[in-house]
C-alpha cells in the first residue's frame, strides 16, 4: 500500500469521496470557477473604494454594505431554504449576483462610477447573499446525503479557499494592468460555470418541509433551537466573536498593503493569496477526516491560532513576515469555520437546517461587516495595527472560554466531539 498508485486510491476514497456523487461534482466544479471571480471582485471592490476615498472608515462601510443585509434578511433566507426547493433558490440568487457584477463592471469600464454606486450595488449583493448562503449550505446535504456531509463541507471549503488563492492573485495583476472593471467583468462571466452545473443536475428537487406556521414563528423556532442546544449555542457564540473582531482583518488589508508595507495592489493580492493558501490547507486537512470525533477540539485550536496570528500580523512591518502570518490567519479562520459548519450540519434536524445555516451565515457574513465598521472607526482613531491586535486579543479570550465550556459539556454529556 506504499506505492504512489495505492496512496492515490486511498486519497480519492477518503479526501475526495464526495466527488463520486455526480451532482456534487457539477456543483464543486462550478464553484471553483465562480468563487475565483467572487474573490477577484471582493479585492477589486476594496481597492476601488480605497482608491476613490483613501478612507479606512469608508472601507468598513463598503464591507458593511455588502454583508450587512444578511443580518436583516438572513433568517428569512433560512426560512425560504426550509420551505422551498434549495436548488431553485440557488439558481435564482446566482443569476442575480451575475447581473450585479455586470452592472458594476459597466459603471467602472464606462468611467462613470462613483462611491455611492459601489455602496448601492454592494447592498444589492448583500440582499442576494442573505437568501443564497443558507440555501447553498443546506443544499450540500441534498447533494451527498448524511454519510458524506462532513467531506462535502470540507471539499466545498477547499473550493472556496482555492479560489481565495487564485482570485486575489489575479485581481492584483488585473487591477494594476487594466483596472478594477476587468475584475468585475470576469466575475460576472464566472457565474455561468456554476449556473451550468446547477442546470445539468439530475434529481427531484421538491420541498418536503412543513409550511403550516408563519414565517415569524419559524424564525423564532430556529432561534429557540439554537439557544437551547448547548453545543450549537457555544459554537455560534465563538464563531460570532471571531467574525466580529477577527475576520474584518480583510477590510483593513488595503491599508496594511498600501501604507504599512508600502506594497500596493500586488502586495494586497499576495497577502490575500497567502491567506487563501492557509485556508485551503485547513480545508483539505478536514476533508481527510472520516467522522466528527475531535472536531470540537479542532474548533478551539483553530480559533486560538487565528487570534494569535492576528496579533502577529498587526505587529509586522515587513512583507516577508506578513505573508506567512497571513497563511496562518487563513488556516485558523477556515479551520474554525469549516469544523463549525460540519458539527452544526450533523447536529441539527433537516427541518431546521436552513435556519441554523442562516444563523451560521449571519455569524460569518453578517457580523463581519459590523466588525468592519468597528475596525474602520478604530483604525481612524488608534491606527490599523492597534485595532487589529485588539481584535486578536479578544478572539483569544473567547477561544479560551469555548475550550472551558466544551470540556465542561463533555464531562456532563460525553459528546463525541
């Protein structure tokens, strides 16, 4: 079993086992292409806002405009994912996101773009994502079934983070050569890949979930379940803290790349690409797992790595220290996110899956822009390095609380994770 062919077969049977499902292969391939474009747009949008304004606060506001609507509409998106066929929702949301990218490209390439255009279109994308993210996360369960859900989540995270390597690196080059409009245009085109995969899937896509109660009562039922399940509550609190005070590091990256490291858009692309490489390594390490045992410890360790890396990155003044530290940032952040996603998907019943995935999406994408506002305002007052280091200290503290709470719960309930 030591020859390369045998090792490859074992890797395919373990790390890549979800790809034996045809529908997941189509979804995964489309995601690889489309998410690269999404990351290109995120980097280009940050650089565009910074180029137009040179304001850390407006960088935070731009991030809030993109993700903030998820806090308002996220649970409605979760209710929709528990009521309607999830594939249909994803097709609609991906089509709308494609049109948003083309609109932004047209404004930039025509030379008519203004900051308020970026903010309005970012808010439109935020509303789209409020319905897309819960449906897309819950849809993974339908593509592979319960046995392969942990592997599918890890592989999906691998696709996201492979795109984080490719997308920002390409964006840095394209922005320097042709401007931000080229990134927005290519992102719009990239959505065709995921739409083609969704339309080519085979199966019966019907909603089997109960629709008897009002949307408000279903929202409250989701909150009630999350709060009264001790494991779900602890996971979401830690994720919310990391999102609020750690993940906004991406909002401040143009400041670190342009002013502190004096590197410009190419340096921004390299740093974001390094974070993507670390994130990909974390996702692939999770894909090789065959169960959920030990994932609680993985969540705690990953969040601690994330907090420590934030402190080191904030203290760095050299490009060659910042790049490997960014790799650790990505490793810790995605290790926590993917392990949390897997645990939540295996804990919750299918009838609540969309709403719990909505809370998961709100914790990641909804609170991060609020943190971006906080970090942007703090960077204006005390500087970006001190603001980021403070966030890292708080993330470490909450990680320590989670570790204590997890051990206490393990003694009381003897959970598998």
